[in-house]
C-alpha cells in the first residue's frame, strides 16, 4: 500500500526475486561458457549448458523453499539447472563455483542496472534543479538560519544549495562503480581451489564475459564496496531529504513561499493540501540513514564466509536502493511541479519590519562608527522596531545622524550581489556533471542493459 | 526468496496490506456503531453503515493509488466505503475522525493479534528451553570467556542463560501492552474538535467497542508506545541473537559440542552442514538493532501531525515485527532439534591439559599458600603444561608439595556445585512466567482473536 | 566546549572515571565483608580489607594503563587494593570474583544514583509542564498537521501532549529498575565455580549488602536490562525532542507564538535570538536514537563473556545517560522560562481567513446538506476565500442559504469543548505519577545516596 | 579509563577543545589578513589583528560558557579576540563572517591534520600486512566458511584479504579530500551578504590563505562531505573489525592458529591471555557503524542553518575519528606482533580426517564419474569418515575403484595453486597505493602541518 511512497516501480522490478533468479542463471551460463572456452570443462557440455539456459526461467517458489533449507538459493538453483540441462553436461553446471560467487555476481549485475536508472534520475534532477535555480535568480526571499529570519537572499540560491551536492554524488558514483562492479568468483573459500592453476584465468574471463571488472582477489569477505554503495545511497537520500525538509518548511501555512504542485487531501479538513512528496523525501532520508548502520555492521564478515553478515546485507541493501530510487523519482516530480509564490516571499520581507536588514544596517553604520557601537545601536533599534511595529531603518535613521542613503542600503541588501555569482558557479559544476560519462562507465551501462 | 529466513508466514499475513485494509474497515464500522448508539450520528445511518461494511472487502490496489496521492490510504478508503454504503448514510462514514485515527487504531488491532502470536511463540520457546536446560544439568562443557576456554560448566547452565531473559521479555510485554493497545481517536488535530462536547464519550465508547484501552488524550504525536514496542522486539531478537551466536560458535568444526539438527548444504563442499537457523538469528538481531533507531527517530513527531515521522514508522515497524516473529520461530525449531554432543564436550576438556582447572588449582593452593604465590605458581605451571603437553595438575603436584587431593580438586571443578542451584532458580522464573497472564491481558488476547 | 549542551554536570560526575573507580572499590570491600561474615574467607582478613579499603582512593591513571593492557581495569585495581591491604589479607581481596562482577556491579551502583537524579529531573519537569498546561487552557492557537494550519486548539492541550508521555516514562522506570539494579556476581564464568556450594549464598549476601536485587543467575551475558535502560533513555530524549522540535517551530519568525526565555545571540545578526535549548533537545534525541542501536548490538554477547560486546557498551551507555540528563535539564529550564505570545497566536488565527474553521463549517453545513455536498462547498469556498482574501465563513454564508448561526460556529470552533476534559485527564496521570514511589524503589533511591 | 581502548592520544589532541579554539583563531586571523589585502577592511586594522592574534591563546573555559548561552562558541570567541585586539581595529575582527564560517573552517583545518595522521597509520598498516601476507604464502591453514572447516588455504591469502580493502580506503580518501578540505565562508546566510560584490573574492582568498579548496558556494547546509568522511571512517573501522573478528576466532583455545603477541590477563584465571586488541577492533567497528547513522541524519540540515543538525554532528564526528584512529593504531600493533602457529594450523588439518579435501576429492572423482554421482559418493564417504574416524581419502579409495593418485590429490588440495597468484595481485595494489600521493594532496598535507 505504501509502495508508491517508499519504492520506485522500475527499480523494484530490477530487484525482485525473479530478476535475481534470472541474473543468477545468467552468471551460471556465462561461467559454463568461459570454462568451455578455456578448456576447463568439456566444450560440448559447455555448449549444452549455454543452449539450455539461454531461455531458462527458474522456479522462484522452489528457490524460496531451497533458501529456507540451505540459507542460500544456489543449491536449489543448481539442481533446477542440472535438471534443465540433463545428461552428462548437467554435472558441469556451477563448475568450481560456490554459492556466494553466484549470489554476489548476480547482485552486482542487478546493481549495475539499478545504478543506470538511478544515475538517469539523478541527471534529470540536476537538469531540473539547474533550470529552477536559473529561473529564480531574481526571486527575493528571506533566508532563515536556526529557524529565524536572517537576511534577504534569492530563491535561486536556495535551489542552488539543493543542487550543489548532486554533481558530487554523480562523481562519487563514477568513483565507486569500478570498485563495485566486479565479478565475484573464488570457489569454495575464495582461493579458486577447485580449478588448479586456471582459477585466475576463469575469474578474468568471467569478468570479461559479463562486462564486469576483475578484483585483485575474490571479495567474498571484503564487503567495503557494498557498504560504500550503501553510504552513497544514504548520501543521495540525505541531500534530497534536506530539499524535502526545506519544502515542508516553505509550504507551512505561515510561510507559503513555495508549495507542491499537487498536495494531498485530508480526510476531514477540506482546506488542506499536504506536502506528500516532501514528507516522503524526509522519511526516506531518515530510513536510509538508519539502514546504513546495518550495511556497515555487515562488514564484520567472519573468516572465509559468514552467513550472519551476509543475510544482514540481503535484508538491508535492497530497501536502501528502493529508498534512493523513490526519493530521486519523488524529487524529480516535486521540482518540476513545485509552485513558487514570489509575492508571498515579498510580503514576508515587507512584514518583517526591516529586521532581516539588521546586518546590512550594522555594516552601513560601521563605516561611520566603531563596529561595536554600530551593533549595539542596531540591536536596540531592532527591539524598538519589533515593539513599535516601525521599520528598522526608520528607527535607526531617527536615532543616528550619519550621511547614509538608507534606500540604497535597503536595495543592496535585498539584492545580494554575490547571489548570481554563486548560482553561476554551482550551475557550472552541474553542467560539467552532465557531460557524457567516461567511456568505461558508459560502456558498462550500455552492456548492462544489453 | 529470503522470506523464509526473514519473516514468519502467519505474522506476515497479519501485517499484509489486506489485513490492514480490513482492520481499517473494522474501525470505521465500529466508529459508526458507537456514534449511532450515542446519538452523535443518525441511528438509521449508523445501522446502514454497520450493515454494508460487515462484509465489505476493500480494493487494496485502489488504496495504494490513493496513498500515493494523499500520503495516507484513508481518503481513498473513505471514498470506497461511502460508495458501498450509498444514500444519505454515506455522509456519516468517518464522522469526526481523521485519517490518523483510522490508520493508528487499525495498526493497534493488527499488533494486538501479532503480539498474541509472538507471545505464544515465546511461551513455547520458554518451555522448550526449560526442558533442554533440565536435560543437560549434568552435561559438562568448558565455559569460554573472551573466546578462550575458562572453567568447566554445564550445558544446562548455558541453556539457562539463553532462557533467563525470556520470562523478563514476557513481563515486559505484559507491562507495555496496556500502554500500546489503546484506541486512537482525536479528530482533525487531536482535540476531538468536530464532536462538540461528546468527543471524549465517543473515544471511550470506541475503545470499549474494539476491546482496546482508552488513552488520557489522543496519542497522534506521542509515539512512545510504538517505540517501546520496537525496543521490545529488538530485546527479543537480541536475546535470540545471542543464542544463535553461541550455537554458531558451538557448531564450529573445532568445537562441535552442539549443532543444528538439520544443517544447510553447500553447493560445492559435500561435507558441510551450515548453521542456517543460528546464522539467521544473528542476522535478525542485528537487523532489529539497526531498525530500532528509525522508530526512535520517529518519536520526533512535529506539531499535531507529522507525515515525515509517520511514514518512517510505516517503513520500519512491520519489518521489526517480522524479524521478531521469524527469530522466535527459528529459535523454537532450533532448540527442539539441536543435537548436543556430550562426548565432544568431554573430549574438549580432556584435551585441554587441565588448563580450565587453573582457577580451581589456584584456589586449592591458596588454602596453603598466600594467594599471590598460588596464582604465580599456577601461571608458570600453565605455561609449562601447555609447552610440554602435560596435564596442569600433574605439573603443579610435581612443583608444590602440599597435602592436596588433586583427584578431588579435578572432580569438584568439573562438577560446579552451584550450577544446579542456578538452573533451578532460572527454571522457577520460567515456570512463573508460564502461568496464565492477568485477566486483563488474557481477555484482550481473547478478544483479538474473536 | 560543548559539554554544557550535551551533558549535565551532576550526572557527568556520577559517571566519571573517579566515580567508577570508587564504586569498584566499594564492591570489592562489600564482597570481602560478606565473605568474611559467611566464613568463606578468614574473618580477620575480611576485617583488614574492610578497614584498609574504607577510605582508599584508587589511582585512576594507573587503572587506565591497566585497562590498555588487560582490556578491563580490574586486574590493575586488584593489584592496587592488594598493595593497600598488604599482608596475608591481601590474598583474600577479590576472592571468587571475576573482573566482570566488579565492573558490572559498580556500573549498577553508578546507574542507581544516576537514575535517582534523572527521576528527580523528570518529576520536576512533569510538575512544570502540568502547571504550564493548566495556565494555558484558554490560550487559543491553531493546530498544525502535516505542517499546515488545521483547526483551532489550545496551547494548554499542546503542552498536555508534551506532558502525557512523561508519567509513562516514570512508570517504565519503576518497572525496569528491579530488572536492572541487580548485583553481578558469578565468578570466572558465571557459575560461581570458585566458591563450592556457597556461591549462591555469597551472591545473595552481596546483593543485600549493596542494597541491590539478586538475579536468578549471574547476568554476565544477559544484557537485556542494560539495553532496556538504553531504550528508556532514548524514549525520554525522544519525547523531549518532540517538545524541542515543537518549540523550534513555534519560535519561527513567521509563527512567533512561543519562544525561549533567553535565546542565543548571533555573531553577525543583531536582531536574532536563536532557540538554543530547543535545538539541543532535538539533537540529543537524535543522538540517543542513534546510539541505541549500539546497545542492542551489544546484546549479542558471545559464550560466557565477550569483550567485543562489552567494550561496545562502555563506549555507548554513558553518552546515552549524559544525553538524557542534559535533555531533562534543558527541558526543565526551557519549560520554566518559555514565553507564550497569546496575541501572536490570536493574530495567526485572525489572519487565516477562517480556513482553520473549514472542518467546523463543513460539519455545520452537514446538518442541512449531505456531507459530500457540504465538503465540496467548503472546499470551493476555501479556494475562493484564499484567492480573494475574504473570510471563509462569509464566503460560505453568501453561497449557501441555510439557517446557521455563523458566529456561534466560529465561537465553538475556536473554543474546542473537549480541550479542557483532555487536559484534566492528562493532569490526573501526572498527579498520580507524582505520588511517592513504591517503598522498594524509594528505599533503593535512599540507599544509593547514603 | 577506557581511552586507551577507544581513542588515540595524538588524534585526541588534534580534536581537543584547545585545538579547536586555536584553529578558530587561525581562521579569524587569516580572514582579517585577506580582507586587509583586498581592501575590504582597513589595512592598518588588518595588521593590528594579525599581530595581536599571532600568539593569542583563547580562554577555553570562557568559550564553554559562551557555547552554553549561544549554542556556538563563536560569539564568545569574537568577544575575546576584540578585547585582545583593542582599539578601532577590534571592530574589524570577524568582518562579514558568521559563526558557522569559523566553526566549520576550523573543523576542516583540524580534520586535515587528523587525516594526515590517519593516512600515515593506514600506510604503515598496509606495509605491515603486505609483509605478513608475503611471509605466510606457504603457511597452510584450513579456510572456514559459515563457521565450518571448508578447504585448505594459506594464511598469506587470509592476510591478503585483510589487506585488500585498505588500498581502496586510501584511494577513497584521496577522492573525498578535495570535497572535504574546503573553506567555509558565506556570511550570515550563505550569500556573502555583508561584503557586497567582493564576497566571492574574499572566499577565494581565504581558501588560498589557509591552503584549502574553495567550494562553488558556501556549504553551510550541504553536509555531504562530512557524512562521506564519516562513511569513510566507518569503512576503515569495518575492515579492521573484520581483521579483529578473524583474530578473535583464530585465537580461540580450540583453534589457536594465531594469537596476539601480548594478550590481556584475567583477574581470576591464571592461564588466560585475552585478545584485547582484537576485541577492541570489533567494538570500534560496531561503534562507528552505529554512529554513522547520526552523521547521515545530520544531512537533513534545514533552511540556511539548522542548529539541531549541526549539534548532532558535533556530538558524533569526533568520536568517529577517534574510533578510526584507535582502530588503526591497534591494528598496526596487532599485525606487527601477532604470532602465527603454523604447527597448530597443520595439526588442525591433520585432525580433520581429510574432510576439508571433500571438494577436491569430488572434483577428482568427477573426471571419471558423473559429477552428481561423485558428490553423492563423497557425501556418504564424509559421513562414514566422521563416524569411523577414518581419513576421507582412504574411505573413498576403498569405495570407488578409479585410477586416481590420491597422494597427488591431497598434495594439490593442500597447496592451492592460485593462492600465490592472488597474493601477488593484492600486493601489487598495495604497492601502488604506497606510491607518493598526488602533489595536490601531498601539499595539502604538508601545509596542514605547517
């Protein structure tokens, strides 16, 4: 029921049991192919396996029963595959491999596809945010620090701060990908024991066959790349959670400076439009922040294989990928449809009695007075302004006789000179992140969808 | 695929979307009934609602779509119910309620049933462990502290230490239940605004109707009882995780003092029997320890309702209940089928060169020598024993001429006098926990299965 | 530097190294006393130990060095104590105990005192909140659900929702205390191996001597009571975090309905008063929610003692106690000094164009029209009111000709009839929680400060 | 008392209050210098500030009091600095900056130094592990998967699996550094409001002055780089926790294949040598896995500054750095002093009745029989071997008449052909990681210690 909030249908399909089962079949088939090619197994047997597994559809219910018995689905899968292949060739299925080789490599294949989707969402979101930041360079809003009105700023700069981390996330993804998209092939205990001196060759050929990288040694017990991926997923949802939190706060009845294009209805209050997507972004961020611990706990993977740590990964990582996918998709929808109310933002400033200009006033005064005096005067004037409902600048102008053009001070403060420069700088990082990725990554992406 | 490891089918059914939808219908129907009875809504309308909703089966796919739009399933549900009721009566469905009243009360109804199941599993497990502890009062094993052989103990006492926390968990459950099994009914913002001065009466009557307790005030934003439940679930899985961890360590090839009745097979190593259930217990414990953070984060529930915190609960609590149910079920199966190898345990002690008796030897010597000297002698003798492969007691007897009956020392140390007393004490706490619960709790349990 | 925000000086002193060292000495001394009394050790030796340890001040720097070497401070402590006692009696120090007996029992003694402090803070806070709720029964504010103005409510009821969980926390504390405040005494591996058949008698006498409860068996590896305490600490900070979050939101410049009595200054903006204490409450709540995972991870305590799990507790629990102490102390200060701006709250409602009365209007109309029609009319009228800046009730009155006394509707909606009843109910739970605790608990408290 | 286990003295000093206070002074001084140079403030005032702050020692106790009042130490610090500078120049201290500019930049300066230390530890550890792996290429041990003996492998390969992630951690550090080591300078709300159009120039000059990078825009609310650092710290402790866990398991009395060079003593069992450092590695890993959630929660940093999220960082990140430092230092000590008992490892294999060769036997048979038959025969033979205490190869040789050289099978299985190749591959990644880092990074490191 809550799937639409907490998951993304495309990514959910990529991580479903059926997809995992198919990915495992793909790995077993590729293994037979390369072992046949290298003469590790009989070439005819390899051909038979390749042929019979080309269209093989595994029985997922049977795999579930097998998982309950063995703690991994692979023994049941291998039994299915051997029945499907039949004859002498059946014995060459899964030659020299261990369950973890199949489960982990299949996971990597699934993640490769999921990351292509996530990266696509991320690129689209970067573009949408860049457009939005550019469109609101001149929309003046009040900045709020520690939940208090601070100084005038632009909505464009606020959007730029939502955007700024995203190109970094894209860079991080490019960096972690080659550490993550590696074949897993180590045999019983990670030393390729069953394959004599040809083990490394098979590992390399299998990587090549599947379009994956080849690790220095099997990573059965080195789970850092998965934990790093989990951290990346939490970084992404964390940045989007900040966006969601800001939108929730901007959409408050008393603020109303921006709102979701289409809020959710209430079952009893006809006037309400709840910030459904924004709330979901916050919830998904906190969800991934929580789950991340589990993936780091799972790095304590004992000895040459540890079922306790491995099961913890299975229970954790898919939910994190789903959260990131849902968050990216919600954020994209939100950013493309959100409504900015520049008039409301202007009204906020107008109602603020000039208090957000206090810093500017104090700097203006400081050109004529010692700064401590300037701050003291402004502090008192701010109190007076708030109590009397008079504009701060008027109060100050009345109190202090210095040749200051107060209109100029107001105008300058309300159009912060650096806002545009900073937006430009952020947009440049976004544009360079939009450039086509490096050939290696791109081809990995391409292959994965082949 | 991993459901059999990470969930329990009965509890999964209780927490499924269909069950939640039915529970929400039950709440809406009960609400109309009591409002009709109290004259808050038209009696005929109330009867019509009761009649039409008696067998109503909600359309879950439609609720999912509605949830995506509104962030909660209730607006879509109310629309379904009004269509089902039809006529003027339709307008009296959901009278004075808000979405959260329905979702939270339905959750409480589901949890009430789930807790009956969990409590049943817990009681069965307590019984099984009590039997096992009793059966192994005389099975001598070596205790291991900080992963080193320490002193002789009994397998029965080890089982008693697995058992001891469980009656406490049962007591905790009895304590938290009345805080948790409360109706939620507060209307739009928790002050029963739409019902004039009859709001509290409706809240009380609805609680009565559903067999739930009635809170001092609506608990829309007070999520402590849910976080407390989550903590309880993590306490349960934590204790079972310790059991699983101990079994994993006892089942190691080099130890082999206990093993699962039916281990999982390997896809490449014919000799192996993997401790599948024990591993799952550890993984489920770490999973709940991780998720627990999320439920406590969700206590920061802003103002009169906070979608960010509320969604985080939905994404977290069901997985925690599932983990606890799976863990209880795995532990029960494990405890009933595990195999203790008393001969292997004896052999461990025999192979230990008397080193686990070092403490006993040092206390025996201390009756004749200053204790510091006794400890020093034993320390040196232990080194000598280990290096020469001689039994510690022989080494000491050779080194020190004191009138000690070393056979007696060995026999006493290998049959720790307090083990039985301690087992008895633990079994007594288990038995008293097995007594029928208090009438209040029992009737809540009974009602929930009605 | 941040201690004032993240800790409480009194509790910090109770948990400091010096306090722990003194508590360990107290345990060793009590052990010798009861062993002397029971004839387990020589009575003269026991007297000598009691005498020499009465005023003994342990060398904490030496304990730190010893901890680095042994992983626990006890071997170094025992060496210090034996040097202090001297002679033959020295050998009877720590007789039959293991390091964990001393560390755990000392921890329990420290926690007993810390809980007295926390409970005192909690009681004071309950009283302060009860007074505040009572004082603001008639202060009308708008409730906010999902960050949108919802319906009118009272500030008193809002305070009641901050208060309501606290008596439950007090009840939980009373429930967990007898599970937590237990002596730890099990010897080398938890079976009292060194004490023959007198082990249980020593355990019971030591409990009595220290005013602690006696467990069914040593709880070296059963860490549920500590994890339960950690959960309680997180429940407390969670409830206070909600209070802090609400205050942060109420103190926003655009809301301004309540603020801290003394906000923090800004280094550059003279007009600002930052909600320092409220922010700290939120941060401390999230801190404890995070740390709680660690305490539940530590329940996976392997075999008869597990240094990995045990060290994790040491690194985690003190910070959680500190966070709870700081949060209680901040909340108390905040509640006693916060300023409610009833005029601002009134102005919020006045500026809201009657939209928070939409539910009331729709219920009023529903007495004359089908409810669906009523809701539809109000929904359209709400849009029109917002766009035209007209009051909702005027718009509706113009649109629909029904004999409704709109002034009455407004007055009723703005004075929710149940608010007072609900506040009364909550205050009753607070008052009963304020009654003197049960004799057992009270005497434990008294003893601990003896 | 536990500092030696949970922290590292050098890093502790870098993160102490005194170091933070000095770093803040350094930032304020550098700011005045560049503002003077750019003509933003009076050049004479800038010189005066530079001169007076050159040796200024802040009063940390006063900062602590100021933090309690303002929620940040900066207002109190600025007051101290202005008193120190005196005269008109005093007013130019902190010109255009906000508290967060100072606190965050100071943190970055401290982290820069801490990372140099951590990187040094990491490099030393890589070197030590590389030597250890190389030294044990021929030390045959049994691999253990899912806590069961699996197949023969080498201790060298086991060490290689501890080593393999570390060069990746070094690469990750090099990648994250330029995202982390950035100046923070944004003024009141991140748009450099007080500095007119010269704000970006000051930001760039300040970065240059401090040897830091310059961000696209101030990162007040973009905390991804800090969360990424936290993830990196948890990755490092996670990998070392796996090493510690393996050592704990290898040092078990029943295994005894490796042990700490200097174990910790027990207070009651003279024979024991507890794996203190290994346990600490596990505890520190779980600690950082737990704390990591908090840093990701803190990414939800509201609006233009959020004290709740910011305080959560302060409470969390220093402990994570400390844990990583302690873990690296413990691991280094452990690896340099651990003792491998090759004879014990050989004895384990000899006692295993050939069962770890089951896979090899099944592959040998599969050259003569269908694989399914081969596996079935070995499975039965394994059971027979275990029950009768006969070597598996003998049992199989007796059962099946095929021309297999069983001595050859044994010899090959016990000297896995790929082990050396895999070790070589890992050592190559270690060596390339040992090469001097990129000039940028190196110079950042150098500057930081200037």
